[in-house]
């Protein structure tokens, strides 16, 4: 069995025409901030167009719940937003989910 990590997942949506601008904004803000934290194991941003919207799902990987807390604060289930999120997001989850991930070889 491989090492266990914690995955923090969140979902939101923008207008379709804002898809790339929001992806770039996510990278400059949340993703780069998370990757700079001790205990971070990486970030994944998934996005796709569905009709007139672009759906986003983020997956943040951490070594431990304490490392998640360094990013999210004491309310681990509360989503973290950045200053211009309101400009882009037309829908968003206010709560996040956490999962244990088992990393295994190929």
C-alpha cells in the first residue's frame, strides 16, 4: 500500500466565455498559494464547457489534515475564495469535501 494523502475538492462555474480567464486567475491566486504551503502534494484544475457555462473542479492534495488547516482555517469544510471570484463565478459550492487518497504504483 502506498502513502495516504488528503484531497480537498471544490466545484464552481463561470460563463463559458470566461473559462480561460478564470483558469488563469485560479492559477495566479489559489493554486499557486496552495502549492507554496508546506505539506502540499499538488493541485489539479478540471474544467469543461457545458452549454453557456464552464464548470470547474479543483483538487488540492495535502499530506495531512493539519496541512489542510494551514490553507483553510479551522472550519475545514468552508470553501476559500479570493478577491475576484465574484467577478467570474456564476455558481459555486460554499462547502468542500475531503477524501483520503491512496497513491499506488502503476
